[in-house]
């Protein structure tokens, strides 16, 4: 059997399968298995995104009811819940979170993804996605306004006429305002890519710059706010939702 053409193909197939498993599974695990996984608290320590504060300012009654004030603690809560909603609603079936270094994907979606981005709690399960019915969302932070996302979840075709995404009316209360799940999933989507130095100018359409150095022994503050605007991790962040705020 092994001297025949089919036998050679069988041995070659099994050999290449074993080699690919070694290179693509065993080797990465051996390199990264000791790397600590970042928690949501550590991710949020980079600073509260302005879009989270903007939600509190645009929907004050709803935000106060569900989260209280836009603090570090409530930001962590919103990110964790938003991630859970994103996974539960199977958003990853139609949206990827992985930009490949092929086919000029960086021109369409932003900087190519790198391994370090996926070593955190919000990538369990891994949200590479299965296909792209909709756009990649790994660089969605700050790209569109909160109002756009509210309209998109309420009626996708109102902002994207060709969209095949269904309405998510259960993200809203009886009066049409975002409920807790709606506020959380918008916060999560607006968070995606905010850790990059290019945020929010993923295509070079504005000034670039690294994230500000964390203030020593201070609580995380809203990006664009000064350290004097908050005294503790649970102090409300005021005035950070300014258009054009850089990280």
C-alpha cells in the first residue's frame, strides 16, 4: 500500500497535518502559555473612553438608572456586560474581529491585528468570527457616533440601506431609549480598538499619538480629561465627551 501513489499521498497528508498542528497549535501555545491574561479591569485602566461618558450625557435618566455615574467601576461593568451581549447575540457570526495582513485589509479596516490584542478576558471565546456579512469591528472605536450606533441597532437600514442586519429592539425600553443591554453593547463596540495609538484615526485621517502615560497612584481617568477632574475610581467623570478628544 505504501509503495502505491495513494499510499504516498496518505503519508504526505498525515505528515503535513502533523506539521501544521505543531506549527499552528503546539508552538504558539508553548510560546504564550505563561503570558498572563489581562482582565477587564486592566483593560479599562487605560482610561474611560469618551463615548462612555457621552452615553451618560445623552441618556442621563437611563444611564443613571442602569449604571449610576460614568466611573471606572461602571465602565468595567458595561464592558463586561456588553461583551456578554455581543457573544450571546452571535454578532461574531457576521462580524469579524481580526484584520489580516492580506488583501489590503488594513486599508479597509485599519491597522493589522497582532497577537497581544487577544490575550485578555474579552477574547473568551475568541471572536475572530466565521465570515464577514458585516464589516470587521476590531477598529470600530470612535469611528462612528453613539447616535449612529443607537439608530443602527434600532433600524439598521436607516443608516446603511443595504444592511441585512435585523433590528435589535430588545436593546431599547418602551420609549425607544437604550436599556442597560443597549448601553453596554454600544460601550463594548466603541471600545474595540481604543487601545491602539492610532485611535480614533485608524486610517490616518487625523493626528496620531501614543496613549498618555498613566498618572502615578491615580485612578484611571477619562481620555481627554485632566487628572484634577476626578479624585477616586468611583468619582463621576465630567466633560470628557468632547468631539475630537485624543487618548
